[in-house]
């Protein structure tokens, strides 16, 4: 069955580019030119989609407010936040409202197509004995965004056995530790991530935040 995607962005060139590259992938595409129209389509008219591409920075009702209202109405449609440079913090905050991922502007057609395929594959992914390291990482992210931290930790332990040197695994273990209030272990995991890759940005952001008292918990899943 054809996947339905709603694109919410006030920039015409972004809508045109996304329409062109996603139609070629066989998706059914609809548009909203601002947050108000998105709310009308999704809440008032209750139209159903498999995925929403939602811009954070829009005049009037911005993307974060659209996301909050959707979740308040128990609308659990998968959402990818689109963010311009400088608003990464907001994008990570959106993850806490169960946005499944975010992508920074400018992005290429290839990047957005690959991300969408990854998001759809997370829902279809089944844990199995021959699960690859990459599949385990995606499965762990899915469980984290769904709030199943114990299951995510179990998956990540399997990932470590497949690739002990990956910074992704330790960063996600740090997110889990921090989520349950174990900041000491969270710092340990973030530092372990950076030991394997000192330039791994998600761990850098997470460690910087968790070591600064009073900072909000804006988890970066990577």
C-alpha cells in the first residue's frame, strides 16, 4: 500500500523539492503551507498519514506547537522535524515529544529519501538472531522514542557484542541512564562514546548538557 506523507513548510521551494523527489519514490504527497493549515488537516479534518515532514521555524503557529497539539490530541503519526541551522536544540526537544527524527536544512534529496526509508523500516524491523549492528541501533532508537527503556538497553547490549567500538551504542546507553536519573552513569557512557570518536557530536552535546547543572534534558539520539 502506498505510504502517505504530509509536508508542512512555509517555503515553496522546499515543498517543490520534496514533492519532486518523494513522488519518484512512490509516496502519496499532500501539503500544508503553515502550522494553521496543518492543524486544520490533521486535527479538525482528522486526515491520516503515515509520516509528517514538519518544519520547526514557520510564521504563526510553528512546528513545535503543531507537534505539541498533535500529541495532546493523541495523534501518534510519525513525524520528522526539519530544522534550519541554529535550531538543533529545538529539534532534540521534539524527540522528547515522540518525533521520530530530525534533519537539518539544507539537505539533499538523497538525504531525505534515506531518512524516510530508515524511519519506515524502524516500524517494520523485527528483532532476530541475525540482526545486523545497524538494525539493532535503529531498533534501540525506536524503543527509546516509545519509552521502552529496558528493551532498548537489552538491544544495545546485543549491539555492543557485535561492535564494541561504536560511539553510537554508548551515547544511547547514556541517554537511557540519564532518562532514569543516573547522571553519573550517563556521563560515563557519553565519555565512553567520545573515547571511540572524540568528534561524535551527539555525545559531545549530551555530555556538555548533563555536566552543566540546571540544563534541560534535550537528548540527542544521534
